[in-house]
C-alpha cells in the first residue's frame, strides 16, 4: 500500500484530540481533494432514546472536526487552525444504528483564513444529512497548540 502523508497526518490529528477518541472518530479517506471522517453509531451518542437518532451536537462535532482537519489537506505543514465560523444546514435526521460520514474540503486558502465546506451522509453521499461551511483562522507554523500537540501531529515525540 502506498504511503499517504495526508491520511497519516489526519489520523495522528484525530488521535491527539480526546473528544475524538471518546467518539471513536476515524479517518475513512484523505487526499489533497479533501477527507472523510467516520462517526461510528453507538448508544452513547443518541439524542432521542425512543427513536435511536443521534444528537445534533455530535453531528456538529463531526463536521467541525472534518472541516478543521481538511486544512491538513491543503497546507504543506501543520498549523493550528481554530474555527472562526461554522454553519450547518440540517436536511434530515440520521438513521438510527448506522455510521455517519463527514466529508470536507477546503475551497479557498488565504494568508489568514481557510474556507471549508462539506456534508454529512450515511449510505449515499447524494442524500446528505447536513451541509456545512466554515472558516478557520491560520495561526501560523510557530503555534503548535498545547504541549506536545504539534509534535504528535507531525509524527514526532509528544
């Protein structure tokens, strides 16, 4: 299997974020064109126990994470890029007992801001659960987040 540095960096990014670990988020695919993160269904993320539908906040977390991680696809080196703005348009509820996929891509990169868009889906990307657009601030290569975070993403010692 050929090396995919974007996939590897995205996987390290997810493993460095505690809330992503708790949600068991995983990188499904990643390339220069964008990435897809998978959110496995579990009873812990259900918002309505009577129907089994996942909570909207978990979907927001998935899409914020996917859009933020899509910056890894367009930047030559890791930069901390916190969310400035995120808009999600919900089309319909996710089906219970099914994983949710979040695809995101960057469509504009400036010196200060990165613009991303994407969608959440289950079986068919043509039937999205939600659409998202977001902006992410470029903090620069010198800022690496909490102690060990930047090194963990780059594949170095934490």
